C-alpha cells in the first residue's frame, strides 16, 4: 500500500506541469485502465448470479452428470 501512495504523490507532482490537452489524454488512459478492472460478476444480473451460485454449490456437493451420460441421452438431437 505504501508503494501506491508514493506513486499517487509522484503523479500529483507531474499533473500541474501538463497542458489541458495532455491532462485529457492522461485521463483517457486512466479511464481505460479503470474500465478494464471492472469485474464481469458485477455486470450480470442477480438472477444470473444466483444461477451460477446454485451450480457451484451443486458441483461442490458432487451433483454432476458426466458429459458422456448427457451425450448418450441427447444423442438423437445432435446434428450429424
């Protein structure tokens, strides 16, 4: 955390030296980095989150169906 504070101070020292155009460019880069850090989990709906949580709980409980079993059961609907 100490490193982040040092970096914050150093950035703050350089900002007054930049032109408005340069500041806009830096702001664009910062916004791009921040957008990349967003978690997809926060972007999906509550219903989807609940379905994923339920699936993970079932998986951890061993309530899985092997793929070959599923493929045999639904084989007739597969395209040939």
